[in-house]
């Protein structure tokens, strides 16, 4: 059984300034935690080969497979609003690219594979906790239908990683449509290297937006496409109660995928001001701020692309503003459309936004659980007796009753049979999300007791988020103390 990757490394063929060639650093005693069999098949890889000692050595960074061209990418970024002109892959190494079974080009990257020229005095390693978190959350997002990077494998290194305390180390094998970030464009734009910006834009267009090739204004069309994809992505986040936690420009991919699951979390009790990140002291990346931050970040991309949009600066700024103007309509359409679906409304009515916002305001005031409220509405849409599951979620159940009366009056205008409505609602209102207290329990079991059974069980539960399964009952429940309020970066 031989492990083979059919690499075709287009990003590594870009000029030297785009990346630094660096090999992963060996580890003490690599051992497999998990291989994602389904994703391996998508990539044209043999999962059984990945589980052999040869495969584990590759996944841990101990050996480099044939055809790989390991690099660490250069990029800059605004971090909490402050610009850093050089960041780059400080603990991630891109092994190379493969073309999957659908013809899509995918990056295969080792996260936690050792220091690179961009490590900024860091150790380039990842602790096991953040690796398990990213594996669980990124795969949960994929199952929820949200564009995301994926987790191909997790491997324990046998080394200790020193943060506040000594922690077991691990490496995550991450798969992405690409790792090109807004900060990648900023890296060259801030240096005034217009040729490099054009080279990067041409590469990104060929990879992510080939449909704009041949258009009169391809760079404008490319920018507009990124704007729309990001607007729709953030709307998807809000509709499932997801908080990214660190929406720096270096953590926003131009592919429209969710990337970099550091201090991320899903809300329990609904509160638009919710912040989980231990380093977000001002609430910049709070749940409700995410659309505004995404728009701000996209403005930084537009600034980087100005020289490509028009020769005249004023004309370029006008084009950039017009492109950024696509954000609000795209976001509003995706968000309101998603809220309608969550409430079982198929026909559009002018009052739908007010109806949905009224529910959210009552949920916030009454500390109702976000996921359970919408999931239980699926059954309540068929039979009001199911209100018995919803009313206890609200501190004052009469607040729900008042809203439910208006909701049912609105449902009366819908021609869809009740059972069909319920089934449609169940396809957009998950029964289970990766709740933070459950992830913390998984991490504790793995680190404190070397027990990965909870990780396996949670990963299996999150694979079918729209199904009610009795064995997943514990994972579906909110925390008894209303939750873990802080999550942490892995550095």
C-alpha cells in the first residue's frame, strides 16, 4: 500500500516573493488521531494509506511526499484594526495542491508543522486542543452546508508545546480551495508592488473566477465576486449562530470559505453582542458586528486592487465603491431569505423582516437558546402543542406566546402543507451544532486522559446536524451554566 499525491503546485510556481520554501520540522513520536476518509476519497487519496506509518509520517511533517513543494505563504493583515505589513504562515506549511475528483484544485496544508521564516520568534507548533477544535468545527461547518476549509487529518506529535503551560502537540492537515487571503493582496499593495498585485490577481482569477476572463473589466468583476461571496458567507454564519472571533484581514479568504478557526464558537443563548475570543476586549468581532467587519475588510481588498481597476485614481475609487456597494444587497438577500426559510416562510412579504427581528429581540431579552428555538419551531409550525418545548426556553414564556400568535397568522398565508413546511424548516434549522462546552469536554478528555472516544463520538454526531438522533441528545443541549465565555487562539 503506497501513499501517492498527484501534486500540481501552482502557487509554488509564483515568484519567490510570494512564499518561502521550507520543510516541516520532524516530531518526536507521531501517532494518528484521525483521518477523514470521506474527504480523502474526494481528494483522490487512499485513506488506508494515510493511516499507515508512511502516511502518518507525512501528516506529522516527518517526511515530505513525492511531488510536494513545501512553502510558507507571505501575507500582511489588519489585526483588530491595526495593520501589520508582514505576517505570513508562521506555523503552517503548504505541502502542495491536488485536483480533486470533481476537478477542483485544493491546497493540502500542515498546520503546526514547525517554524517558518514568518514565525516571528514563535515555535511554529500547534497544541492539541486547537487542532481538535478546528477539526470538529470545520467539519461541522461543512456538514451544515457552509463554505469552509476542511480537516483531512489530525496527528499527535509526541512533543510538548509551551503556551501558558506545557501542552501535547498536534498537527492538523487542512484542505482549502486556496489560502489566498485579503492580507495576501495587502502584503504586495503596501509595498507598492503593482506587478505582484497583478500577478496575484491573475492567479486568483484563474483559480477562483475563470468566468471573468475575457470580460472588459476582469479585476472589477473579480472584486465584485469576492464581495458577494463574503456577504453571503457572513449571512450563513449569522443564520446558524456562528461567531468567527478573529476576523482580521489575514483570516478572510478570497475564495469565500470560512478559514482559521481560532477563538470561534456557536452561541447558546441568543445575544447579538456575544464575544467569545479572549483577545477581543472591545467586542470588535462580536456576532452582530460580523457583516460590518466583513465589509470593512473588503474595503481593504478594494484598496489593494485600485491600480488594476483604472488608470485614473478617482475612476478606480469610484469602481471600488461600486463594487463594495454589492455587499449590502447580497447580504440582506441571503440573510432575510435565510430567516424566512428558518421560519417556514416561502412567499415574500414586506412584514417578514419585522417578524423575524421581533423574534430575535425577544430571544435576546429572554435569553432563549438560538439553536433550540429555531429547531423546535419546526414542530411548532405543524402543531401548536409543540409550543411546550419552546416556552421554557424564554425567561418569560408569554413573550414567546405573543410572537407565536403573529407568526401563525403569517403562516396562514402560506400555501405549503404543514408537514412539508416542517420538513423544509428541518433542513435549515440544525438540531446540533458544536457547542463550546462540549468541545471543551472533548479536549479535556484527550489531553488529560488520552481518551479520544469523545472526539470520535462528537465528530460522528456533527456529521448529520439536521437529523434528530437520540444518541446525540447530550450534544444537542445547551450548557447548564449558559456556557464557556472565552475561547483562545492556538498561539
